[in-house]
C-alpha cells in the first residue's frame, strides 16, 4: 500500500508520522517524537534555542532516513509557531534544507494555515463537529470556529505552553492574566455557548490521560474522550493549583509533560469561561491528520467514518466482502423503526461481524472483541466502540458474563446492551445458516408477524433446520421476546 510521511516541527517537539494507504481512517505505521524545545527562550530572545537547533538537524536526518527506507511518498516537513516567529527561523530552515536535500519540501505554516490544517484533521474524526477547536502547542494556540462540520473563523495566539510559561515567569497564577488578555481579544469565541470545545495537542491529551487514570475509566483511549463542563473545569483547577511534586505523583501524569500541565490547565479553564462550552471533547487528530486529509480523494474524505472503519476491518480480516451488505438487508426486518444512528451501527456491525474468522477458535470471541474495541478508526466514539465490540463478541458466542466484556458493559446503558444482544444473536444465526457465504444466506429470510418471529428457508437451497439452527432461532426469539417458527418453502 502507498505510504506518506509528515514531520511536525513544533516549538516543543518534533514528530515523524508515516501513514499507510489512502483510506478514510488514517493508519499509522510509524510514529516517533523527540522533545527538543526549539521554542524554549523564544519569548525572551526572539530566537530559536541554539542547542535544540543542533539536535533538530540530527533528528531530522534520522527521520529523513526512516521515511526513505519505508518508501514514503510524499514526505513533507511542517514548521509551526517557533520557526515562523523566530528571527533565525529562516536561517534554520535553510540549514535543514541543506541537510535533507531538495526532495523534501519544508512548509512554514502561518497561524491561519496551521489552524485550518488542524481543523481538517479534527473533522476526519468528528465530521459534524459544532463548537470551537483549540489546538495547543508549545508556541501557540490555534482556534477555529466549527459550524456543523465546517471550519469558519480562525485565530492564532501566543499561548503555547512554553511561551505562556515564559511570559508568566513560570508562575501559573500570572499566566491567568496573560491568557485572559489574549483570549478576550477573540470576540467570536463568545458565540460558542452551549456547544463543544474540541481539544488538540499533547499537553491536553496528557490531562485526559490523567483523568482517565484517576477515575478508572474503562477505556484508555483519549480520542473521543468527553468531559462535561464542570468536570473539565475541576480538572483544570486541580492541575493549576498542584505543585510539581504533586503532579509527578498523580496517576497517569507523563513525566515529560509535567512542566506544561499547569499552563495547559490555565488556558483550558479560561477557554471554558470565555466560550461557555457545554463539554470538552479530546481529539487525537490534528495538524498531521489534516495534512493527510489533503491527500485523500474527495469521495473518500467525505465518506462516513464509522462505516469506513468497519469496511477496513472486514477487508483486512473477513472472508467475503459481499456478505456484510447481505447481512444488513437480512437483519433489517428485526429492527423496524430504528433511528438513523442505530441503523448506522447495525450496518457497521455487519461489516465487522466476520473479522475473527482466521483467529484461534478458543480465543476468537475475545480477539474479535478487542480488535473492534481498540481499532484505530478515528470516527468511532467510545459508545460505538463498545457497542460494536459487544455485538461481535456475542456473534462468536462469548459467555455473557465473561469478565473481558466489562469495558462494553461499563460504557453502554441497558437499552444499548439489549440491542447489542439482539443483533449479536441475529448475526450468530445468520452465520450458522450461511457458513459465511451470501449464496446460502440468500436461501433464508426473517419476518416478524405480530408476536411471532418466522425463519423462512427455501427448499433445495442447501440450508435446513438442523438442531443448531432451531436452537439459535429460539435464542433469537427469546432476545426479542417473540415466539418462533421455521417455515420451509419451495424455491
């Protein structure tokens, strides 16, 4: 599959990401970061850090070698706040070009361009995003107005964690006044009341990981992690007031981010106040994914990320790519009156329903469950992950009280769990009848008639009502609270 690579040359860190394929959900096959602090001291000197510049040239040479060895094409370097703002930024870029050669383009992003790329990355994971995107780096804070999946007004402020710490003399209390003065200049932020605040950036992801660890949240995935406004404010207040020693001892606190956390928390608290956002949504997508999105064909880019994630798994691990659509039609009579979101989840479940076909039979249910729960699909919120994982586990006859199902049961309410159990039972019957082939499934049909569920079999189609079929029809009927009947008809 084709590969492409992007280097995010930031104020605090430098990172190479190599993506594989050109699919709706980015697949990362290499991701390496070096914390160099190019922007350390910039607020005082106006120049890039000299020692960090030397280190960056060495690191970038390695990244160039990695990208070439992995046959990534294209490869591009994106330089952000520190390089664009420093008096010696252009000089550093020329040294970098001399080291890497002319085949690697280096793009110095304006604040607006950086913000818009970050927005494109977020919209890959949140296509209907509505609110404000806030991308916090080491040198700057990029803000983007999001209106039902479209980027609007943007602003770039000198509020990155490194720069804010330097401007405030290392004192979070003084940083509050700096953040207040800068954010109050962006008048359109006040129009986000009652909407969502989408957070991008390593320091904010670190805050999310801390909250996940401290609350024993059942899924250690930051992307799509959501906090109500009050919880986000309390987290920010706690981190702002904590000493460095206290932060170092907190569960989930990353050692390399401890110095940044209080200043990230200061900005978060002020953003919550200015925007009036109803909740905070963390995104692992940002600038790099926005760059990747530019390479996608428009049809791929605009496709549904939930369905695309299911299709990606099916094509990689399933047996017959024709079966999921047949399953979707076959299960439809069971779920009349379903809402659009429920319909989308059912369709995605049909796509992932055969991804354990090549796994060891003793671990098939658990392996398929974990594969769905932890897949890299950027458009899957935690509810969707939990629901689809539970459906596929039950399709593979997982014991309902298996301890490894606990993550799904903790994330789903009673209605969603019941629906997952019904859909899992239906898919289990479908595979028993069809052997995973659309040709055999075509000789069967389901129908609901009042309080009865009927399974119709076509005589001579290769499908018959053996013991296992009868047992699973009865189990499906029990899941729906219906009596069952098996009917045989001439073809």
